[in-house]
C-alpha cells in the first residue's frame, strides 16, 4: 500500500475572536488569582484537616470537620443528606431543617435547638457559615436519634459515627500450624489498606465500621506473632499485628477472613527454573489438608498448596473492564465464566479457588499476592471482549530488564521461571478449544498480573464467535469454553505439578 | 445650594457608570454565550519538508486481530528523535482515518518521542489517545505492538520502549495493556510474529 501523510490543519484565529481571547485572558488572570488565593487558604488549612466517618445501612461516607470555638463542628444538612430527604431554609435568624417528616429549628449563636418541638442542648453555639448550618460534633449523639428515630453511636475521640446496628465485629485466633498463622474473621466483608512495617503489619479500615474487640490489646502467646493492638483515630480503625518475623496478609474470596502469615511461606517457594523433567507431581491437596512438603532449603517448611488452580475473574468493583453492551459489563461476564470454570475444573478433580466471586475491588497486585501465597499450580485470569472472534489464550509478555537480587525475584518479572510451562499450558488450552471448533489464538500479552505470578499463569479472553455479544452470557457457550479450558489444564496437570 | 455644574457633572458620571456597567454586562453575556471553540481533533505536527523515504509501518487489523507491515512514503527528518516522532504521528494519522483498520478515538495524538541512551525510547501519548481507546486485551495489545514495532523497525538501536500518557505513567492503556514498565523490544518482536496473518 502506498499512501502519504494525510491532513494537516492550521487554525487561523479571526480578528473578532482575538478580542474574545483577550477577554478570556483577563478572565483567566482573575481566575488564576482567585485560584492562588483559594489554594493558599486550602493548603494552609490542609495539615489539620479532620474527617468524620459515617457508617450507616444506606451508605458509608466521610465529611470534613471544622474547628470553631475550640471544638469540632460538622454540617448537619450534609450529614443527613445521604440518609433521606432533607431540606433547609433560613427564617430570619432561625435555620429550619427538615429531614423526612422531622423538623429541627436552630438559632445562630445559641446552644439550644428544637427538634420535634423538644429542646436539645448542643453543647456549643449553632453556627451558620456560607449557608451551612454547623453543629458541634458532640451534639450528634443526642440530635441524630431524634431526627432518625434510631440509635446513633459517636466515637468522639476517633471521629467515627455509627448509625444503627452497622458495626463490623471481628475475632482473632492463632492457627496452630507451623509456622503459625493469625486468622482474623469479620462479620462483614472488609477491604483494609495493608502496610508492612518492621515488626508489624498494619491494617487500616478507613471505610468499614470495624469496632474494637473486647480488649484493645490481643495476646496470642506465640513468639512469632505475640500480640495485636486495636485503635481508632481520625475516622479509621487500625489493627497493628506485632511480630518478630516479616508477615504478609492474604484475603479470603469473600473478604471476610484475613490470614496473616510469615512471608517465608511465600518467599521460600520461589521456584527454581522450571524443570519439566520432574514428572512426579504432588497430588493436589484438598482444602484443609496439610501434607508435609519436602523442604527445599534449610528453612521452615513452606505452606502446603491448598488449591491446584486459582481462577481470577478480572476487573470488579469500580473497574468495569470493557463495556460490552449498554447492559453488559466485562466484570460481570468474568464472574460468570469463573464460576463455570470452577465447576468444570472440579468435575475433573482439580481443586479450584475463585479469587473474585462478587462485585469487589481487587487490585492486580493483590491478585498476584493471593495466587503466589496459595502456591497454585496454575493461575487463570478470565477476560471477556466484544471484539475479535472466539477465544484468545495469553501467556505473559515480560517487561524489559531482569532485576532479580539473589534469591529475591523482581516483582515485574516474577513469572520468568515459569514462562515455558505457562506457554505450554496456553497451547494445551488453545488445542482443546480448537478441538471444539472454537476459533482460538495463543499469544503473549503485556497483561498484569501474569508477569507477577511466580507459578504458571495464563489469561483467557472470551469473545463471541460471531458479532453477537449476548453469546457471552449464554450458559451453553460459557460451558463450552470453560470445559475446553478445564480439559486443557487437566491435560498438562502433570507438567504443572512438576513446575510447582 | 449645590451649584448647577456639579449636578450636571454628577449626572454625567452616573450616566457613564451606568453605561459602563451595561457594557460590561453585555460583554460578559456575549462571552458566556459564545460557543466553545470547536475541538480540533486533527493531530498537529510540525511540517516536515525535504526528500521522502520509504518506511514500513506495522498496521493493526481489528477484523482478524493481526499486525501487517505496510510501506509508506513520507518525508522524514535526519534527526533520530524527530524521525521517531514523525513515524508514529504518521501511524496515528492513519488510524484516525475513517476507513482505518484499527480506529483510534478522536483527538488521539503522539505528543513526543524521546530517545534515551542506551537503547531506550519513551513515547508520550496525549490523554485523548488513552481515554478514548477501546478496552480489551487484544485491541490494546495491537495498538501497543503497532507503535513499538513501527518505531523499533525504522529507528535502529532501540531495545526498550516506555509509553507515557500526558507525560505521566499510567497503569494500563484502557484497562488491560500494561504501561507501567518498559517494553522489551525483543519480546514485542516475538509477539508481532504471533500477530502475523496465518
């Protein structure tokens, strides 16, 4: 094909428009000045910024707190807005707030308010600022039950407000494995941020109504994990697990259980370069069993493999993936495919863990950590696409560089040692799909977290056979594809076991 | 008693103030009503003159998910960096055409290309490129492979390529293709082989 550069365009500004540009410049100048002023004020106030975390059945949210007259204040209208129908109006010096059918009357500068005709002590003056009615934080414990008709519990020291019975409780127990694991079980799904520090793992629950156990300090009588401390501050609950050794946290698929275990259970499993000549796989361990693996090094025995296959429904939560149609999102199709693949694998005797079985946010790093921690014989990420015909099976396209340091593998190229086995697995899966007359291609792809997984890892992108995206949701088609994938995995089961 | 001329002066001043206020109000309304300048989605590039050269562009084809070499005759500067920029802008201009085999979103543009020794190239795309890109593993892989292989095949000495968006690192192109690390050109070459028509 011969062709030359296409259009080049130059825009000439007409004379009339240049005046508009000048005016725009003046506006821009004034806006810039205002912006600088605003940012100066904002930045000056930033370091002391405090938030109130509100937990309710309707929504969990946070609101800024402002300090006035030596105490924290919060906007009452903003606080009630997510919970129901709310309106407010000024009536002379009185501020009338209506929440559903309940009316409250507040007067600027006074400590008293009327809610449903009854007086209430605010513990500080009611303030009006920029049409916002501000009440002292401490007054919420008495004001809110009157507006809401139900209990509201304020943790004043930590700026946390619980509306109704929404608290998430947890238990902590030390599993008597070797090495020991701390198992935290929560009454509702949680998604804390995890920070590893020297001698501790810190779990910060900024968005969940996690509350204190019976005692703020939990002791476990273990040398490796002696204790944990619970605290609350600035709208968040923090659990610090103290330890004498490096720890790592892993999450259960339903996000209700967090297991904290020594990192060497993972680090010591870093495989040597894959040796496909080892045809003696360990039989896949069933969940709950703990076969004794032969230690490869003079170190504590690595944790047993719990699942042979880890199936990952890609995307989830805020990450929708591709919008396949006006009513169909990739994240929903991948969950359905993952469930179908689990059935197919388990029907072939392959124990399977589905990483995401609900509409939850799960960062790619976390997915790789979970797959690595589980020492799965194969990690299978599932994607769906409206483009292309049939199925694509991917193995990792590794990024540039090899930054391994001694026994420590680079996170970005952790897959390198298992790549040949991954490619074999991808070929086997592609072969099974072909047998079933499904158009298929095996390719490399720069697709995370394939490159972060230590063991064999593939991704399967399922597209419709024709142009009808609705086929992706058809159980028959899903079963046809996942059945082929499961057969492909089963065909190389021995090789995968050897790579582990 | 206020002198008459002061009355007149005051009246004139008030009139002038009123007139200016009306004028300011009118100007403000005019500016507010003025339609926003139409977004020019055509990539702007410095005009290149001089002799043309035959180059090989690796063009993505969505209908069968392949990457095919196609020759083009374009004017190329002698400077390596400018050559790389011009190549990729030509490639993107092709994808922006209506009958393109692999369409990119309106406004997609290569902002610049930097060559970094030893063997590094950094492609800086604009945000419209990534924000309007279709999501999907294969479709994103085709774009990335097309950009990288075109530059590596025509500008010798490039062994790794990093893709930025608006000068900043971005996790993925459109939810799938990883942009967080340098691409290994030898690995991409292997991928391009796999993407050839069967």
